[in-house]
């Protein structure tokens, strides 16, 4: 993206989305409800039989901080993610990525300070939200089809991805976390890199809900690289958005979802 495109992206993101900390029982319930829909029903990563009342909850939730990405104009939930912190009821407990990669003894995470390392996980995007955006965009207007294109779908995913990961990184910074790790599809890692969030590969691909790449980043290095390159993350962090740059005249998915 060029400078104007970056500013446009940040401005439109701010206009249409808000990251909300799931700090109340009702918001946490929304987190677990969406995770159940995505992880148990749609993608079948987890068994519905292991969950209660249509909520997906696991052993790492008590030491996690969760966020929801909200579409401002409608209040619809676009996605959720959590940051699993090192502190908790069992400080010596392994992070999920450590449990998954315990057969890779040379993996870098085993040498990172455990009290300063967190994991980003349970990245879940609402299929219902994306479907509604597409349907609104493809509804005939005055008898003329107004189809959504692949570029618009990719832009929607970029907004949601950026908002969720940026929200998780804010949690890490608030809790003085130096290192963040994750187990992700390589396509998601590439998308994050284009948004200014560059993770390093750590070890080989592992099979966890399909083939996934363990990766990590030192947060201060990530931010420094982002600053030097003038990436989207740096623009957002430094309040570089100009709200009037958001194109309100051309019908986009964000307007169609309103």
C-alpha cells in the first residue's frame, strides 16, 4: 500500500470498527458463543460433545484476555481473539504452542522468558457477518446487480484481521509482554506481514487443526520494524488516520453492512 492507501485503510477501519475488551460476563458469553460456531460447528476443530450450552471454552481461558471486533453502525460482532498470558491460576502451565511443539526441543519458544511470553489464539471470524456483507452487496439495486468482487472480500478480511491482531497486541503491551507467539496458517502469516505484523517461523509445520506454522515475534522489534517501514500498524499506533480520507461516495462492503 502507498501512503494514501494506508491512511485510507486506517481511516475506514476506525470509522467502521471498534475493538472491545470482553471484560463482562455478557461479552465473554459472546466470545464463547462465536468460538463454538466457528470452531465446533463450521470448521469442526473441536467436538460439540465436549462443550456445554453452545459455548466453546477450554483450559486456557482463565488466564486469557479476550477481545471482540464490533461493527460500529450495527453492533454486529465480526470476530474474536484472545491473548493467553503467562500469569494465572497455574503459572507453570505450558502455553498451547508449547504443548503442540514439545517434540521440537530446539524450538525458540523453549528459550524465551516464560513470564514475558504470551500466545495469540482462538482467532475466529464470524461467517455470518461476512455472509451478511456479501448478501447486502449482491442485492439488486433498481434492478441492477451490485456484486461484491474478490478485492472487496479481501479488504473485508484485512480489516477484521488487522483489528483482531492489533487488539491482541495491545493486551500484550498492557501486561508487559516482550514475546508473542502463535500457531497459524501460513496464509494468515503472510497477510499479517502485509499489514505490518511480521512473525518469524519457528520450527517445522505441525498438524493442529490442519497444517499450521509455529511462529513468534519480539514485540519491540516488531514495532521498530513497523516504524521503519511506515506500515499500517505504525500508522494506526501513531494516530495517523484522517477520517475524511475514507471514501463515502463509492458503495463498499462497509456501507452495505450498515
